[in-house]
């Protein structure tokens, strides 16, 4: 890991300088944007390894920017860490549901920020390096290389987190996974996600899968499993 490119979307100059200084100390290449509109226009022409995204921005806010990133095939797999002063549980859940990979509250420790960035980049690298076979179960095709799910010849659009959770469950039909195991598989160890956020993600996943959502079963008091028959 080294010389990864980090795009920082943050409108406060003192925070821009603090982040840029600490990322440069750790051999990251940083480009800063003061607005979401400027960032979205630029990223269409130049790629990065991770986006550090403030939630409260002038004009388009961080949630809307994240949604646009995750809906575009060219940017949907770029990790996003939200950096914000909004720490209510509902804000955290909303950010994670639309595809953010981590959520860091202001004020923050620069050392913690760098550690979290490195952790997200390691998970991205592991996903890229591990060559998983396609999964075919019931009427569902799951293609990890393209983050693609096809049910009865219909392509289903999922967030990165939803895809990882489905891949985990469908890869071991009949096995029961706890909520913690699902979180660990999707986000890594010691990730601050509540049981409720996992349940909300599963509700969304079942809804998107339509009739095939019935194969995801709730195991009361434990977690979830994918039906094997």
C-alpha cells in the first residue's frame, strides 16, 4: 500500500489543510474539492482509490453525492468514508445504507482517520485480489467480478454492502450467520454498526430481490441464512 489517491470533498479550509497534511505524511496523494458539484465533474475524467466525503456541503450534500457515486458503473466500487459532525444514529444508518464504507465523526484524530483509511483500502485490495467463483443458487446468478446479481434474467441493482451480504449468505446456503459476522464480512472487524442497521439492510435487500427475497430467512435472536432448498 502506498501512493494511493484520496479525493477529499470538504468545504472548510482548515480541515482541508489538516487532512491534506496528515495524508501526505502517510504517502497518500491528495486532491481537495470545495463542493460536490466540482468533485463530480472532475471524477468523470480522473479516478481515485478512495473518497473522503463531508456530509454537510454547500449546494449538493454528501448523501446525494454518495448516491450518485454508487449509481454510476464507473465509480460504484470506489470506497467512500463519510466525515461529518452529524452523529445521530439515523444519519449513520442512512450513510451506510446508500453504500458508504465508513463513517468518521468530527472532531477527529488525524491518526485514527489515517488508520481507518488504510483499513478500508486493505479491504478493497482483498476483495480485488480474491477471485471468487460465480454463485448459482435457485434462480439467482451472483457474479462477484462485476458486482452483478441476476434473478430470472433480470439484473438487480444492489449497493456494495448489500451485494457483499448476499454473496456471504448465498455462498453457504443453510448456514446461519450472526449480525456481527455479516457486518464483519461487509465492513471488516470492529465496525460501529448497530443490529438495527443490519436488519434495515436485509429489508432493503429482500425488497430489491423481489420474489427471490424469500430465500433470505431471519433466524430469531441470531441472524440470517439463505435457504438451501
